[in-house]
C-alpha cells in the first residue's frame, strides 16, 4: 500500500519508522477492519500493528487509498469500518425489500435523544408534550441506536439516555457534532418556515461516551433493573 520509496516517518517520540514497517501496519489494519462485522476501534488496531506506528495516521492513509473505490474506509468516532461508497448504495439495495420505517413518535424521540443527550424519559416527554411509550424506546434500543448512559444526580435518580456508535454509523456521521444544524434542517425541508425567530437547535455533546457532571455510571443493580443484566449477573442476550 505505501510505496517503498516513501520517506521514513517519525513518531511523536522521535523514533523513525521504516517504510516497510508502515506497509506492514497498513496491511494488518486493513485486514482487521475487513474481517470484522462491526466497526473496529483504534485501540484494538494499535495492539496488533508494529510498535511505534501511529494508528491514526495509518488509518487516514488507508482511507485516502479507498476514497474513489466502491467501498470507503470511514471513521465513526474512534472506530473504523468499510462501507459502500454513498453514490453506489442504490446498486446494493436494488430489489431489496424496504426496511420497516420508524413511526413518527420513534423519529421524534430519536431526534430528541440525539440533540439533547444525556436526556431522561421525563425530559423527552416534556419536550414532546406527550407521554412516551416503552414500546417506542424499545424499538430504538433494538435498532442499536439508543442506549442507557447513567443516572442523573437528581431526586428519583432517573436513567439518562444517549445515542450509540451504531447510530452514527447508520446515519453516516463521524461524531455527534456532525448532526445537521438549523440551516441544514431548513434546507432539507424538515423545519417549517413558521418556526419562532428565537428557535435554536441544541448543541450536541462533543463526546457522548463521557458522562456529564450530573451523571453517575450505571451499576450492576441498575443494569438488572433495566433488564440488561440477569439476576445471576450475566448480560441478558
């Protein structure tokens, strides 16, 4: 992948890495992502490529090589995956049965969680003005787009929710900050021209993996209560 006559790369520590070692790292990283059915973390790749090689730079070089191919190497937060080039998706999905669409309620809840995370069920209902059924949240959980994050440090200790890397991957986002803003939503026709002049789109979290200052991590008892852990202490499959 890398040409042998490329200049020797230096790591942050000033250690020189030969072109041969860079080539080996690229081949290993490419194989790891190709063989995985799920996006692969940089930490996982870093454990398996030669020491001293910058994993981020390695993945960026591979991504450039695939820019104009039928598949692209894409980054989802700190994960990497091969995906069909966007302009060829119609070929892949031609003749396939259309996937079941989310209900309007599920779309509303998903949007609220994405833009307001971390958010509790009560906060979702306050924004929507109606109660949110457990079935609606179950659909989003089963799709793998929404997860329980932690517990809010307020009376009642309500559970907070947020999106997942699968949500970003499905909607073609590298990170949560790539969610469309007000002007983009207007341009797509998703907001009417009658919205209040002071209407603002909330700024999503910069890193939805980290707990907010008013959140506590979920404990085993919380997972059991939420049905994510069996009484025996094992994750419910």
